[in-house]
C-alpha cells in the first residue's frame, strides 16, 4: 500500500460538484471555525489532545510537541526530538499522556524505532513505554476510554488506553490498563493489512479502521469490531471499491458512528467519494455519498451530535447538519486529520488539526 498520505496543495475554498455543493447560505457565527495562533506545518499534522478544558497538546512530523494552557489562545513548544513523527496523542489529565510515533519506513527522516512514549510531566519529557507481545513498527491512533465502576461501595473510574497502527502496515492493536506505562500487543495482520484508527464506544465495544491489502490496487476499506474489550476482532464493513482505506472513525453516540473512506483511485471517472455510517451501534455499516470530486481525499471526521458533523479533506472541510444526507464546504483548514471535542454544555468546543489548528465554539449544540 502507498505509505505516503501526503497533503495535496490547493485552496480551501472549492466548488464541489455532485452530491456536496457549496451552500450560498453562510454558517451562523456561532459555528464558524477560527484559526488559532499555532505554528503552521508544511504538511498534515495528525493529532491534538486535551487533558482538561484548557490544557492541550499537538504534535507534528518534525518530532515537535506544542502545548496550550489557555484553551488554544496561545501555544508554546514543550518538546522536540528529531527522528520522531508524532502521529497520535492521548492525555488522561494535565500531566499524564501517551504519544505514538509512526516509526521507521513510513515517511522520510523518521529514524526512531520506538512506537509508544509516555509523559508524566505534561509533555516536557517522554519515556518509551513497555510493550509485551509482537512489536509494532509504529502507531497511528490512541484512544483513552473512561468507564465508571463500583469499588467497595464507592464510585470509581477505570481508564484503559488503546493504540493501533500503522499506515502501510503491518497491523497491530495494543491495550494498556496502567495509563500507558505498559502495553499488551496483538498482531492483526490476518484481519487487516494496516490500521489507521481505533475507537471505543464503551469498555467492551470498539472499532478499528483499516484496509484489506498492502497492494493499493486491491485494497478495500475495512472496519473491524470487538465486543470483548479488544481480545478478539471481526470484520463488519468492507468498502465496495478498490484503492480505498477507512481512515478515521467517530461516534457521537453509542448508536451512531461515521468513518471516512479514503480513496486513492487515479481514474477521474471514479470521482464519487463516500463515508461509512452506522445507525445500530456498529453492527452494520452502509456507504453514504460525500462529494463527487476525483481530487478529494478524506482524512478526519467528527460529529457534535448524531446530525451535525464535519469531514476534513486535502482540499478543505465539509459540514453536514442532517446526518450525512447533504454536505456543504466549510472553512476549517486543509488536511484536517483529527477533530476533538472538549468540555460540555455551554463551554463545549471542537478542535481540528491539519496544516493549521482551528477551534469551533459549539456551546450546547
């Protein structure tokens, strides 16, 4: 499979023929994405994560990690190690976090072979995590799952971290029950050739985004599901065309989920792009038309609720307000790879990271 998910240059404003067209109606001011004063990057930046409503981090392919202490109004570099490609981030609180390195062989200038790192001081220092089982060459996604439980008559919270990768393969899934200090790894090459994302809707039910073959011409997008917390996985979705992968997943609720289907088809006649959608908690999925544009390549996806959501692409962003029935172009930056939601109620925000970092004030939407 082609390992370079490179950023295609282009304007963020684009007339989108087909089923997604630019709306003449402007978005309400309360739903306008704002570009934050973060340091721009020449390509696609892959992840942003928050440990609290105000404290967050993002990283890039130069091995740099930046932190905000004021909800994104300002950013400063807190760490730099050349040879690492910061592909994935997950934070449990303002001090404790996990970082995934894409690893050697996926992109140029990556020399560090350690796939997972952990910080206990808010990102100032990072140490390699211990991995038991088959060693993954790199990581593309991290998921932090918090589950309530009763401990000796008191309500507690159980935290499990999940990680997976990588682009170009091979495919590995990892789980940590000690906040990322140690991990147990599984080799999933029998089920998927590569892994691009991992998402859980609870302590037991989770999903992996992947592709069927390392030969890009034969590859079809896959979604795997687990019902036992990651001990076993099975295929629940396969895209109907070749030259595709399922890139990112998001569940605004336990019943409704979306996945971006990324196409590398060079034939301009095969221009229709799709997203995968489930309405039954991920038991079954269907393909929903996204945009009819041969130049479009999907990256991140995030939904504020079951109806209102966004897809980031190489040429900009798309917004839906009807659960994917229709899509309109929206200015949220190029190559948005991850959309994260922070806070609740009137203070809820969304953050989108790609070439730049953008923020959306959602309020109680």
